[in-house]
């Protein structure tokens, strides 16, 4: 019951190297399911890339990365006094750099953490997720106490064109009382800026070390290096109207029922909701008609170059597909390509050549 991610190692490593070379000061982001690869693999890969800092999403992810990467580990989620993971010994490891987005938290962290703990302050952006607002910078400077301030972070939406917003924050920081409080050259951590925008920002702010935090474009930026495959586990002929599966639904057409590896445990059929639910997209899915109108859903499994229909909702570790009789039937044991969203997929095997 295997869902396998096969990676063309030479091609993938060449892509990683190219992204690192194009992004001086790169901070690889490793979080969640490690973009499908697993945090432990990405941590080792980051060591191989030779970066001095990686970013993880949460404190729960720190331990897995600390033991496999020698440099600093920046935690992207802002520190909060009530996080249970802070009880783990790794939380205040000297290599951990904390993100703080509220003045009250800065004071509380100063009390909870060993003297000399390093922090990055975050400013709120049009994302409206976390961070200080501009008027809180002098209070933040006053609340630093014995914490060491090493940088400032802004997290930007994925849609482009946020250079001006970043630059306004850079200007605000440079003009604030924080300016004198940085240890070493102030680092400015940014996300989702293009190469041109980064270059412009560096030109405008020569006093700051601009550090792009990159996940998707780094690990998943060359999809051609990645292949996801499932196996055909069984095949049965079915007639139109025949009832099959847990739900005993009648099949709307005759053909072959394929049982393939990959189910809800792997994240199959559990797409994250997409934002694109506009009229046009709904019209497109209506136009797909046919088996969808009969209540079937399109699966991520591809056979003969096309995505095929689930015969019923995916099971925990396998899925049942309905293959119309016009399509040649793959043999038991054959491999199928699967089109997945990597950040929501758990692979049984990750095979990097
Ligand atoms: C996840 C995350 C990133 C990386 O996002 P990608 O789109 O995967 O490159 C950068 N910064 C922050 C704060 C994040 O949470």
C-alpha cells in the first residue's frame, strides 16, 4: 500500500543549489510535513546547502531539525507564553532564534528565557496575521531587556508587488529606537519577494542584511524532478448499475474498478480548500459533467494521461477508481502517476537518487 515520492536527485540538488546561489542570505523554510520530504531530510539538505540559518514553523518542529542541522533555527510562529512545546528542553537551546510580535510577549520571554536569548521582531503586514504595529517599535526597544535583537521580520502575501510595503517597514525600523539595539548588522527577514524586488530592496537599504525565507520555490520549485507514484493492487470488471464499495453505490457506467494504493492517511482526497471558487471555476467544474454529475469525484490518480474518477470516497490506505471500458486496463502491480499537493501528502517512501 505504497505511495512513493521519487526524486531525481541530481536534478533536484542542482535546482536547490541554483535557488541558493540566486538568493544570497537564503533562509530555507522547513515546516509541517517538510513539504512532503519530511523535516529530517530537509534539515540535512540545508546543511549540505551550507546556509547558516533555517526556519521552522513551530516549536514542536525544533527538535527534529536541531539534531540534523548545525546552524541557527528560527521559529516562524511568534512566541507565546502558553505554548506547551516551550516545556521541551530544545525550546531555549542557544541555537534557537525566537520571533516575537507583541510587546507583552517580549517582556514575558525576557523572564522565561535564559539571558542572551536571541529574538527577531515581527511587524504586521497586509497579511494581518502576526506582528507589532509601527507605533509599538519604541516600546519594543524598551522591553528588550537582556534579550539580543538580531533581526526584523515581515511576512507578505503570496500575490506579488510588496516591495513598497517591505521598504516602508525597513524605513520605520531604521528610524526607530530599535535601530541602535541590533546585535551586529540588522537582518531583515522577508518572504515572497521576487529576485528583482530583493535586489531593489538591498540597494535601497544597504544597512540591512536582507534574508529571503523560501520554502515552496526551493523544495518544490522544479516539479520535473519529482514523481509521485501509486500501485495498482487489484482490478475487477463492473457493469453499469452494479453496487460496489463501502457505500454500495451503483456505478453510473460499466468498466473496470481499480483498487490503487494511496488513501486518506496519505492525504489523498483531502485537498486544502482553494480560494478559487469563483463563478468561472464553478462553471468549469460543471462543464466536466458526465461522471461528476453522477456524483463521482475526480481523483488525483492518472491513467493513460488523464485523471480518473473515484468510484467512491478514498479509503484509509487505498482508493477505488472507476475506469471506463474505453481505457486500456493497467495490470496489477503497475505504477500510476499521482498528482498531489505536497504540503498535504504523507508519502510512505521518499526515494532520492
Ligand atoms: C511558510 C512561510 C514561509 C515560506 O513560504 P513558501 O510559500 O513555502 O515559500 C515564509 N515565511 C513565513 C513566515 C512562513 O510561515
